[in-house]
C-alpha cells in the first residue's frame, strides 16, 4: 500500500491527498509532526517537509510539485494537468501561484502562527504574532478577487476542466477555512467555485481532519456554508 | 523571435536563459525592472515577476517552473528532466529545493538587499539589512555541503546526466557569485562541480551581465577561479 506522510493542516499535503483521491489511488496516511525533525523522517526527506509519498514500488517521493508531476506521469488516467502546451503551462503557472504567493504569504503563515508555533521551542515565543496574522488575512482578499476574476471567465481556474490549479488553490484555502479565516461573504464567485470543490467526494476526507486544541470553524463541515 | 523578459541578477530568469541556451533555442532578451510594476508588463504577468517568455507562436509563459516544463515538452530534443519516473522526480525535487529553500532563503534575499532594495521606495529604507545578509550567507554553507554530498556520489546533482537540477542550482549560485558571496575555498567538491558548469558555452552569457553600480566579484569572469 502507498504511504503518505502528511500533516492535516499542511496545504501541500492536502494537495497530494486530493490528487491521489481524484486519481482513485489507494493510500494510507501517517501524520508527521515534521517540525520535530524525527531522524527516520529526515532519512526519507532531508528537507524535513511533508508531504512524502512512498509509492507501491517503494519509490520515495518528496516535495509536492515533484510528487504531483510524478503522479501525473505514473498514473495518466484521469489527467489533472490538461492537454495542449498552453493549457498545461497555465495549470502549472496557477499551481505555482498558489503554492508560492498564497502559500508563503498566507496559508503557511496562518497555520504556523495559529497551530504549529505552539509546538515549537522558539526563543522568546510569545504566541501568535497578530501583525503577521493581520497581514496574511489582508492579502487573502487579493487572492479571492483573483479566483473570482478567473471563474467569472472560465468554468474552472485554468479553463474548461477541473485541474491541478483548482486542487492547489482549494488545498490552500481549505486549511484557512478550517481556521475560520476566509471572508467568503464578500467574495461570492470564489465561494461558488469553492463550494463546487467542497462537494466533490474526494474532498470529504478533509472534513474529518482534526488537530489537537484547535476546533474547526463552525461552517467547516457544512457543504452549504 | 522569442522574447525573454528578465533581470540580470534574477536566478529564476537565469534558469530559463540556461535552458533556452542548452536547448539551442534562439531568443532575444529584454531587461525588466519588475519592481517598477510597469502596466504593460503586468498585462503579461499579473504576478509582476520575471521571467516571462513569449514563444514563437505568441504564447505568453510566466513563472519559471511552468516555463521550464513547457520548454521540456515543446522542445524535447536535448532533454533536461531525464528519463524514468524516479529520475524525473529526483530532478524536480532538487529543482524545487534550490528554487524554494535556496531561492527564498539566500539568493533572493542577497540580491534584494544588495541590489534591488536601492531602487525601491520603502518606508524607513536605511540600506542593506546586515542581519538578513549574515543569515543568508550562513545558510549558504549548508547548501554547498549538500551539493558536495551529492556530487561526491553522483556525476551530476540528480544522477548520471546534466539536468535541470544542475541548471537551477547553478543559476542561483551564479548571482551570489556575482556578489562575491560564495565561500568556494571551503567547499572544494561544490566548486569543482560549479567550474564544470561555468565552462559550458551556454553559461558564458552570464559572465557579460552587469547591473549599474554593482561591479561583479573579481573572480566572476574567471573560469579557473
């Protein structure tokens, strides 16, 4: 059986969980508290990050973009990067946009401040940094506007078909939704797009995710949020 | 003719310049001072980053990872991601490692502090942040150790063949080498690997790069540094 080392609120892990589910590939999960730098885990991935996937043949795959491309090549049924060079470039551009702009500026920041920071032994750790949280939540509006702009012109983020662009954006948004930090009410088009993804069967596993001491927002389970 | 919008000290732009040169694809370059957010440039790439490539057919391609994958698919002669799924995953893992760990922590930081910051109208801008520079230069040793570890076991970073992993790592290192910040003397294996890349004809264009007010380190042009 495939094994995915992940953390429930890691958006990059959620991206791979969604890809595996959309491609109907069986896998078991193992939660990795990656900040503890467990030596056996560092043997699998020197960078010490989740996700790490061990495929059926024993291949150890690390880094979400490399895993995503691997899965697309190894399991080409139910393609998620699309066809045609411009289309594939657009999917990859948006995937990088959400992983980098959104990931570094918003989702990683909010999960770190609100969840992971409490486990780390940082010098002078005085709890969540309210300035960093305010800045991340402010930047979120720009991204929701961009999603709205895209789905006002296209069926899905990168074009006619559901793709890795939608998966990546939804993976990042879903962790912030758990934290209750998405201002859905002022972004109706983005909300409509997200509700289409949230009602896909492959998304349901996220709704069961829990981390100790951090209850999901009241609407997190609600498909009609 | 293809047009590449780039900035001479942008490591992500250098990655694409090297790929184009290795694949023997003709292109002209246009320097983009991307921090000025020129409206015509933002029309090409909303994210406002270089590199942006306009291919022969008019396709506009943005974000270095999407451009790299596009070029590999559009021009499969002289492949740079390799063959076989595990090998391709390893190339992509290392590409992401250098673009993210090295790029965010070191090369982007040093180029920003030593070059780009002087052009930006930042509140309270008091010149280069010596703490940030010290931290980036400290982290550089870990990456050079990692490169040495890899080339002690493999011919090139990802295995037997020169690949996008080598191109990406060399692109990031080359901008820091321009700044004179690479401690080559204490990393002889990494230096030997870099000198092999530096002597490739495709690398020569970098040696002509200049930015106003910032003279390259004395050994920057020297193939026998």
